[in-house]
C-alpha cells in the first residue's frame, strides 16, 4: 500500500488518479463537521436546557473559527507548503471532536466547536491553493467544480448519518463519527504530492503578512469576488442554521428524515457544478458568475415572498431553497477562481482571506437567524434573500466595473 501511495505522489498532480478525489475528501471535512450534527440541534437544546438561539451559538462559533483560522493556515501553507499544515489541522479537528462529545454545557460546546473549526478549515483553504498551484484560471474553476462533485456526497450523507445515529444513540456520538472521518481525511492526504515548490514559498514575517492582506483588500476585483461570494455563503449558512428548526420544529419533520430534505439541495448543487465544469471553458467564469448571482438574487426574492405569504407550506419553502442552494454551483467555484487569479504568488493567502470572509459572514448570518427567530420561516428567508441581492449588487459594482481596466 505504501508503494502505491509513493507512486501516486510521484506523478504530476494533474495526472494522478487520486488528486481530485483526495482533494474532495479534504474539502468534505467542512460539510461533515457542519452538517452531520444538524439533525441533533433540537436534541442538544433539550438535553442542555437552552433556547434555539443558544444552540445556534455552536454553529456561529464553528463558522467564526472556520473563517478566522483560514488566515493562519493560508499563511502557513504559503510558507511551509500545503501538506504539513493540512495534517496538523486534521489532528486539531480530531481534538475538537472529542471535546464536543464530552462537554456538559452549551458554552463549552461552542468553545470546542470553535477549536474543531480551527483545525477543519486547514484542508479546504489549502485545497483551493493546491488547485491554483496546478491549474490556470478557467481550468481551475473547472477543477474546483469537479472536486465539488467528488465532495458533493458529504452534505447529503452527513445529515443522514447524524439522523441515523440519533435513532440508536444520543447526539454526542455524532462527534465521535466526525473524528473517525478525520482519520479517513488523513489517509487521503497521504496520497497527495506537495504542490508548492520551495522557491515559491513566502515569508512568515508579520509585516509581510500584513502587506499581503493589505494588497488583497485594496484590490477592487478581489473585493468584488470575495465579498460577493461571502454574501452567497451567508445565505447558505442562514439555511444551514435555520432549517433544522424550521423543518423539525415548525413543520414536524422527523430528525432522521431531515437529511433527505437537506440532501436534495446538494443534488441541485451537484447538477449545477457539473454544468459549470463543462461550460466554463466556453463562456468564461466571469460571465457565468454574473448570471449565477442574478439568478440567486431572484430565487432569494421569491423565497421571501413564499415565507411571508405561506405559499405551498413546507414544499413551497423546500422548492425555493432548492433553487437558491443549487445556484451556488454557478457562483462559488467561479468566484474563488477569480479571487485567486491575480495573485498566484500568494494563492494560499488569497484563498484564506476569501474563506475568512465567507465563514465570518456565515457566523453573522447564523447569529442573525437565531436573534430574529420568531417561530416562523421568515427570519431565515429574509437573511437568505438579502444576502443574495447584496451579492448581485457587489458583482455589478466591483467585478463588472473592474473588467475593462483589467483587459
């Protein structure tokens, strides 16, 4: 087995049969850690005797840790290469999983979720950088979409696993299952070669890091891609945060069936990612990104109307959420490819900052859904719709206006 792993690493990353599959597994740490425990959120509130908004602290703490941690791992990845920081992050993730499983109150659960996220984010942020190490822009967007297909099973399987664990055991066993997935991710990492050559590695000096992030934050196009993508992520995480309570408590969906309603959205994302990977080389990532944000804004507006008027009940909401979530297949990969394109010498930092913006916005949106919770689906719909419309405005203002100057 070790000989096979060595042979795989000796190939060019683009030629290795393990490359995209292994990257997909590393990317899947995020959704596995996020989505597997969603069916257990109402049960956590019951056992720990806390409110819905307090349970959602654990999700916001995870998103915050996932966002902030990417700045650290991005810098370490640009200095020491991609593989060692990812391995370190996976080990930290496992420690956080064990802490979550043994906690006795909501504050400590939120703290361990933060630790868990700090480790989990190393894989996704450096996977994006590895893609940029190997491919040019439109090919990178295509590869990101294909990789998302590989990891697309994770958000479908994760809540189903969580729901089935709840049939046989309590919510604490969900975190032991997440720790086991960390072991699988570590094995996948062993198949990967190092993609960052030594002469492309950067300094860890604080002023150099500050200058790198200043350069990114003052680049108009980068802000357009990064902030626009962050708004879409805010809508996604508002759905992740609010849907367990809307589906299970408001509409009476059984926890073990929640995963099916959650999973159909991922099917839509897989379909749109497949389409994106096949058409991006023909139409270009900027054009597809703009169309995707416009359609996302329209689906968000429709979702608000459905929630306010009660059109279609549960299935009306499910249909609108399916549209919004599926359309992320036309936005996320293209936005990330655009954000990293102009900065190949610091792709790790560019990926990290974009990821920080995405998950920090997710933490805020999850907190907002909990704060506005009123026993209906309206707060979740308002946050999703507002985020989608903001993404379109940012794309038209920053990305579109910057394009002629960049040509």
